[in-house]
DNA sequence: ACGGTAGCCAACTAAACAGTTGGTTGTCAA
DNA sequence: TTGACAACCAACTGTTTAGTTGGCTACCGT
C-alpha cells in the first residue's frame, strides 16, 4: 500500500506542511540562538511560529533533534555564502567575517552547541566531517601541499581569526575594538584580513 | 544589641559556615562550567557539595546570584599568571594557550557568561578595563608605537589565536586539530605561536 | 461522493524544577 | 546554666517543563 510521490504534497493545503516546518525552524533558530539548548522553551518556539507545539514532536522528534535540524539549515545557508579557503585564504577570512557580522545568530548557535557537549557523537553528522575535509583539501591544493593535520589547523585558525571579535564582544570593547559603528567594523575587518595575509604569505611549510 | 566581630564565627562549628559556603562555590563552579546558567541544577550543586540546597538560598540568594559569586571567585583566583604581551607577543600567545589548556573551566564560564546577556551591566569591573589598557600600552611600547585602537585589535587577535582551539574543540576535531593527546596539544600550541610569529614579524605599521 | 489519512490543535500528564518552611542542633555570650 | 541564634536539613509547594493523547478537519485518490 505505497503512497504516491515520496515528496508527497500533504493534506490541508498543498504546501502547508512544509511551510509549518519552516516556520518552526525559523522560530527555533531565534529561540536557540537567544537562550541555548537548555534555556530554549518548546512552548515559546511553537508560539512564535504560530503553530501547535505538538508539531515539533511530529516533525522533529524532540527538542534536541530540532536543534540539530536548525544547525543543519543554518550551515547549509552559510555554505552558500562562503567560498572555499583555497580560492583565496585572505578573502575567505573577509567573507567569513562579513557573514558573521551580518548573521550573529549563527555564531551564537555554534557557541551554544560547542558548550553543550552531548555524550554520543551523533551519527548523522557526516556531512559536517565531509565539508571540513573539503576545506582542508581546498587549502592544501592552494598551498601545493598534501592535506594534513597542519593544514587543518590552519583552516581552523583562519576561521577563528574571522569570528573571534564576535565571540566575546564585551571583551573586544575593553580593547577599544568594539564593533558598534560601520567604521569600527570595517577597521576590524581590515585588521583580521591583514593579520591573515601576513601570516599566510610568510608561512613556513611546517616541519 | 550588636554582636561581637563583623566576621563572627558562626554557631555549630567555628568555620563550618565558611567551609559550607566554599564547598557550594566549588561545586557550583563545576556545575555552571558544565551546563551553563540555564542548564545548571540547584539540586545537583547542593548534592555535589554534600550540603542541603536551602543553604544556597541562605548564602547566595538564588541561582543567578550564585553564578555571580562563582565568577567573582574564579576571577579573583585568576591571579593573572600571564605576562604582558609586550614582553614577547609570541610567548604571550603560548602562555595564554597553556593557561586555558590547564583551566578549561574558566574559559567555559566566560563563554556561558558572554552568551547569557542579562539586563543589568556587571558591577565594578574597572580592574578589567585597566588590565586591558595595560596590555595595549605594553604592546605599543614593544612595537615602538603609540597606544591605539589598532594595537588594541592586535592584542585581541593574539588572545583569540590562543583561545580559539579551546572555544570550539569539536569543530577543531573535525579539522584533524583535536587536542586529545599531549602531542596534538603541543602541535596546536606550536601552530598558533608560529601563526602569531609570522604575523607579528611582518606586521605593517597600519595605514 | 466518500473513506483514508496527513496536518493540525486543545487539553492533558508526569516529572523536574527553583525556591520555601518549620523545626532541630550545637555553640556561645551573658 | 540558659536562651538566643547561626547553621543546617528533610520535606514540602507551586510552577514550569518536555513530551503525549485523542479527536477534528480538509484534502486526495478512487
């Protein structure tokens, strides 16, 4: 008794299901970014989405799985914007910086996630591993080296360079490096790119 | 009808009160570092301390105030082992790195705190401002420049360089930059120091 | 035109939670 | 010796929470 198409339309209205799901994802993204996993409230998410909270369980299973879905969606969105580090490592830093300035929500999600250490490493996260490896290969190509842990560390550091000013904005402010005006943001952007540039151009091909 | 000394001993045993308070602080520090403010459980804190949870309210008021007390204690304890960045910027990165490798708890507390934005601005943290300015002056001296926002950004970036691998360890792991063995930690340490070295040695004295 | 079912919801449940209460004990000042 | 009071605890309370249930509705294939 198999049904029609796999991506079958749905009952009430042809796109109602997908729209509801999306509304929940959007709402959950804000809620999780603001309060974290432990602090997020399922009722608030449902209410903000204008949907009954039972739908969360129907569509996503539970709060934690909803968070995973939010992360997946956010990362998919991010990958559309950013190039590979191998194209131009310095531009990569700049683009990442821009993205996180415009989209602080994603950074907060990443931080909450990294603080929330769950026991079992989730199995359905292979896409993440692949994506990181891709970046390592990309940068290795550019540098004319073989992919290695050292290249991996370099990609990580480039990423860190771009988002560090946003991780603890109040500490940045203490250093006169606040990012509250377009000018100060531009200066910070230039700074991290210059830092990346000098470091990359004079890179020793590691022991 | 005023009592004896301001820091009066207490009833049951002469130091029981202080000891209980300290046990709660220690227990709470671990709990908050692990789960954050929202995720921390008052019952767990009390149980770990081997004390009735009512004492938390008696001594600290509520969960949030307990967190503040934990932060205060942690910062007091941090007698600033780290040198000034001006002495040697690269060593500074190394020392900072070492400190946070050894004290991941403090880093986690700082991150939880920075994500948990409360309404009221933290009271009297002037020492923090002073200490940051001191670092900027220190590095400016070293570089033969006047203290400036650009120097401030550089100090911030150096700090970020040292911190980043610990901020998102699981992401680091995805890049083959995990820090689960003494060797991999040493490699990471060398990496960030090398990165800082090349960037600082080839530093352009900014526009 | 009608039965099956996806999508949805109001109302419910059991557990977990922060915070409280009332009372007991041991110490110390008088 | 005693009585006042700090320190402490077991047990309780009211609320909030993630997660569930049973049923209603509108669409869709037949």
